[in-house]
């Protein structure tokens, strides 16, 4: 292995190959020039402030010159510090710097050193989630880090729609925009690293952090996660994709042992991380809590060393979630580079003792230090000035606009019996506390916005002076029903409560948000009082809807962010088509949900969870068991109608024509599902798996030809015996439609000499 490959310096202490190992060559990362980062910063500021193009060009040139001078001063004189020469390769610079470091300095770089940053980061704008203060003696700059899966959690920032709403958008470009907003604001909060995106595949809808991820399908999570990372890193910050490798519940998360078969791990839970590493090259990967098949996540060399680095060629740094490292020596040998939030395990006393006792090789310590230095050099941290913390004083119009557009793109119309779009009603009754608030999940993904437009304010503004808009908080169901009866249209807002540290106790709205009472009963009372009742779900994931047949329309707005009111006003009135499709299945009953009724699967027995469902996660579970969901994965209605035609199928691509057959412009999301043949009885295959999607907006009567490319990996399953991806001979079934249960068009193709 070449000297500058990511894992070279740790070979002396590399553990034996583990159960998931599949070795292949590493990959080089593309360096990010410091000058380019400076230009991006100046351009972003200029664009946001509306500066004319010529003035921006001059400002960018001046800023670039000044930035280069300040950056040189930050690292130092290349004559005295040769690693400061920007013309050298990042690996060479890291090796030169390593030679100048003492043993204590190397170890000091392996842990953050601000224990108060995390708790205070959500309260004050000067408190970063984590900080490594660098080594001034050698010109090693500090690394400032921020939480950011749903926006920057550091003082106030733009509260974007929850990531689950982004997932509902089924839109890679929107994901890149989302990551770009987070990256831009993280940079203007003075950060070098942003912790995001969260790409953990949803296993149970009771998961307290459902709102923070991209849903139940690994293919959808993978594409959105990679785009998010590219958007963030375009802004000159380092993205840290999380939480590798398996993280599916909050209950017992710190001590849980997860028993996961290799095929399940490869086909479901590792897919988003693999795509992120290979397609987007994140600067960092964050390992999570709990144990995978007996090994703590941040000490798991079979995953972090053999799969992540050796097989996938990851060249960045691996950081721990807060306090996730359990043993310093095991973590060092297992692939952890940076301990957060402080060096409880990675400190001079413990690591030097481990080296002296030959539990850890010095080459392993050097390797982790090199991983951090190389990442900082590649992403220009040494070669630019520190990012200033000035978010409060600059124009954030672009971020606020993005928040609105992203909310509109993720709003998912689940049912509509003609109540929507609103046709200029004379009076509207808004009912439920969610109409006058902006619900969000709590924990590291909670964002405190600078401003907020409530649904009540936004809908009233869109309705105009000619419409009477009343509000009732729903606390007294009888009074709420009377308010609904007096209006032409009643819109009921119902919410759940989600966040880090706790899973949900149930999927009903009776216990979904304990502070708001029995919201299921509230919906039923209002629906009895007004036949034109619309329900807006402001939830972080699936909920039960026992009243669905009693209401005219149901709109899933998720946690819609700070521009909730404007986005809802535009969608409800039909100014824009509801752009979302379900990234999660809504069950018809609690017992139908994945892992329901099986304590061994969830929440676990004796703090051990067995993933005995294998690859039958999410909609695969419903399909394999023949269960009819309330609303299937991929479902979402438009204000117009679409026809699918002209299906063309081959092993390399599937093509289809989509036509708007209605009288309004609208958004279609054609989805491709494949049914793979099973190579044997011990390798069950789900009836269908998402393998393509595309979002298209069409005028009335217009059509578009959509192509879904296929690769060998699209057709492959993980062969546990051979330790490789294989394509089984047989007939591959093709389904194209508007959801996982919409088989508008069907076809097939054969592989390996088989016939269909």
C-alpha cells in the first residue's frame, strides 16, 4: 500500500480481518484549494446581499488576496514550516507535520477539548458543539464543529424542514440545496465541521429520531445523503455523515447490542454510508452508540478499518458520537480517529500507557493523527482564514427562501376528496395548537430560528382580507367543534413529539404528544361538526389515522420549519402542487408496523436486539407479509393526474413516459421497483425494492421521458458465503408507478441465461 493511502500508517497494528472484510484498493481524494473556498465564501456573501456582478468580481479578487495573506499567517512561513506550502500534496504535508510533533501533541489532536460546547451550542451563538483547539506552536488551526442535520444548532439559525420532509421530496437537487444551506450557515457561525447528514435507515416508526433521517429505504437515503454532503462541502465545511454503522432506536441506545446478519448489514444499513463515501467523499464519518454483533460502534475494526477504509477507500477522519468510545486501546486499534467531546479515553496518560504496554502500536497513533491532518489539509483548513461567526449580521434571505421551497417540496397529500386546493372559502377555522406553533424534534437536530411564520399567520396572509380566519387551540373539543361548525372549512393541526434520548411510546395521536391531549378524538369531533375538514399532520414520521374516512383531506407537512405558514398557505390554496411522497409507510394498525409485537426485535430483551427480519425492512416488511398499509411508501397525491406509458425495459435501463392528464400543472415522482430472483431458499428477496426515482414538473398535457439507469449493483444481493455482491440468474420483475403499491406499468428482463 502506498505511503499516503489512508490506512497505511496503521498497518503495523491492524487487527485481523473480521467477518465483514472485503479488501480492495483505496482511492485518492480530490484536494480542496483554500483559494477556491475563499472565492465561494465571497460569492455566497455577494449573492445573498444582491451585490452587482462586477462589484462582486472585484470584491472576490480582493477577498482572495487578503484571504491568502491571512491564511499564510495562520499556518506560518513555509520556509520555517514546510508543511505550510500549499503546493505540496495533502499527504506529504501531513507527513512533514507529523515529524515535527511530539508524542503529547499527536495525542492532543485526537480529542476535542471543550466539554461545555455541546450543551451550550443550542443556546448561545459562540458555543460550538465541539472544539479541538489545534496546536499553535506548529500552526495547526483549531477545528470548530456544529450539529447540523436539520440546520445549525448554535444560537439562532435557519430552521429548515426536518430531514424526513426532505426525504419526502424525493429530490436529489433539493438535498444538495439543503446541505448547501446548512454548510453556508455553519461556516458563517465560524465552524469548520458540520455533523450531518443523518442517514440511518429507519427500522421502527417508534424511533425517536425518525424525523432526523431519510426514511426506511436505503436507496433513497443513500442518494439524498450523498447530495446533502456535496452541497455542504461546496460551502467549504467538512461534512460528518452519521451514525455508522447501525443505529435504529433510542431505547437503551448507549448499551444496546444489535445482532445483525452480514447480508442485512450490507444491503440495508451500510448502503447510505457506502454511497456517501464513494460518491460524495465526506470529510468525516461519525460512529454511533451501542454494539454491532458484540463490538462497540466506535471500536469496530471490522467496519471502520476493513470496510470503511480498506474496501471503500475512505480517506477522511472517523469521529465518535459524544462519549461513544468505551476503551482507548480498543478504539485506537478499531479505527477511531477523533474522540468527542473530550479525551476521556484518548488522552496522554491512557494512550501512552497503552503504547508502553504494547496494546497499541505507535504507528497506530501516528495513523490517526495523519488521518486528521490529511483531512484538514485536503479541505483547505490550513490554507484559509478562520471562518468568522457573523451569521446574525448578514443577509439570510436565500436560506429563508430555501426553507420555504424545501417545505413545499416535501408536503405530502395523503388523501383528497375534493377539499383541496381551497377555493376561496369565506371562512376558515384553524384548530389545534400546531396551527400557532412550529413543532420540531428535540436533541442535537433542534434549531432555534431567527424568525418563524406560523401556519396561522401564513394561511391568514394567503387567505386575504376577504376570508374570515379563526383559531381555536383544541383544548376544549366541544368549543373546537363549535368553531368548526361556524366555518366553511375546518383545518385541524395535529402533532406528535419526537427527539433524541427517547423512543415514542405509541403511534396514535392520543399519546403522540402528551401535552396536547387526545388529538384523534379532536379530529373526529371536528369532522362531525364540519363535513369539509382537512387534517394537517405536523409529525416527524408515521402515525395512525383511525379517523381518515371521516375527513375530506389529509396533508403530511412533517416538521415544516420556520417558513411553515408560507409554505402551507401556498400548498393548501394550490399556488404550488404538493411535492412530497412518503419516505415511510403509514401502517393501518400498530400491530402491522415492522418489529411490532416481537420484543426480541424491538425494544430488545436484556438490552439485546435481534434483527431477525433481515432485509425485510419498511415497505419490504408489508409486502412480504401481505399487509395493506394505510398509506404505502412512495404514496403522494397531486392536484392533477398523470399517466405512465411506453415502458422500455433492459438490464441496463428502464424508460417510461409520464404525461400530465389533468388541467393543472403538477409534480410527478415516477418510481422504479425491482423484484429480484432468489438464488436460494436461504436468501429470501422482498417482492420489490426501490431502484430509481425522478421528480418531474409538467404543464397540463405535457409529457416527459424518464430514464432509470441500472447497473450490476442495482441487481445484486450480498452473498454471505462468498463475501461479495453477486447477480443471481433469473427473471427480474420491473414495476413503475407512483408508489410502492402502484403497479402502473410492469415488465421483466432475464439474467444469467434464464428466461422470463
